[in-house]
């Protein structure tokens, strides 16, 4: 990817253009232009924004936009292939470690069990039976240091405790509280022959999904940034836009576009005349 970035920068310098010159011609923000020349494409919110910016940049500095985009896609595929190889290598190392650890635990458990058995044998030694005579000529037998009569009493007491625990009623589980998120509402607040204004309530961000059904041009301004998107799209293309406060959209061919805002289907798009404006604000 560094090779592509250097090529773009060199073409700009050959044209004696500054980043501010490109900003004024393309309306791409200085922050995004600087990111392009650093090779930091993570600042772009989506692939469509990045490819659109690369296309405009290439046009201004005199490069073939198609060749620039093909070179970008080729570098991206190579990076993805390299990432997959690294993940596969890490996964294999993890599997080897997983296979070794269970064997180690099994050996340790067997060794501990053997040590316990040997310790018990040494501690108790061979069983001996001692007989004592009481005043009533009754024999009391103690084997291996355990009083059988007292041991029986302990067993009966333990059985009674277990029965009492089983009879105790288990507390009923509490019902989880319902914390439903507030519903998002999209409302049209104003309209004219060539524009309409909308308010979105109950959402953290404005989220717009545009699905192109026929060749269509449109422009999108996001949070005061003019021409954030401006291009001609074809049937099957899909564009996603997010904003913190405001989205302004100018549609050239309304019949070729399907619009969804925060899950709300704007059904009337195809009914509006070409060159229509939409204003969406987050309340």
C-alpha cells in the first residue's frame, strides 16, 4: 500500500499542488487527505467513501482513476491474504499447545492420585481389630481406630441433615426487569415542491442506507461537511451513511433510489421530482 500512497503524493507534487488545493477542488476534508497520504485508511467510515476519495484525488493530480482503484484493490487483496496466513499460523500453534496441555494435566492428576493412595496405605497400615470387655460382658469393637457405634450415629445425623435440606423450599427466581430501548421515530416536519425536512428521535446517530435501483446521481453532506459523497451510482450499488447531527441529501433521479433512515423506509422518494433535497436532523 505504501507504493500507491507514494505514487499519489508524487503526482500531486509534480503538479505543484498542496493538500489545500486538492481540498478546495474536491471538497474532501483535510483530515481525510492527510490520512490518504499517510496510508491510514482506517479513518474512513466505509469502503465506498475511501474509493470515492481516491477517485477524486487521482483525477485532480492527473492519474487514471480506474488504474488507481485497481492498484488499491490489488494491494488490499494481498494484505488480506497475508493476514489469513498469519491467523492460520497462530491457529496451528494454538492447537499444538492445546494438545500438549491436556496430556500434562492427565500425567499430573495420575501422579497426585498415586501419591494419595500410597500415603493412605502408609498412614493406616494393616487393619487391626481390638476387643474390649465392658462391665456388662458386651464386646465393643474398634477397627482401624474408628468406633463403629459412634460412626453409625454420625451417619444417621448426616442423613437427617440431608433430608432437612431437601425439604427446604428453594427461593423463586426473580423476574428480570424489562429495560427496552426507546423506539426510534422518524417524522417529516416540513415539505415543499423541491425539499422535505425530517426529525429522528430516540437514536444515538443518524443512519442512512441507500439502495440504487437504476443509474442515479446524488450528493450527501454530513454534519456540515459539504459533498461528503458525490457520485453517480448504478443498479445494485448500496451506500451507507452515518452522522452525529445532520444529513443533507440532493438526489438527481429519485425513481432510481430506495432510502432507509434508522430503519424507517422513506416510501415517497420515487414520488418526488428529480433534483429533490432531503434534510434529516437528529433531535
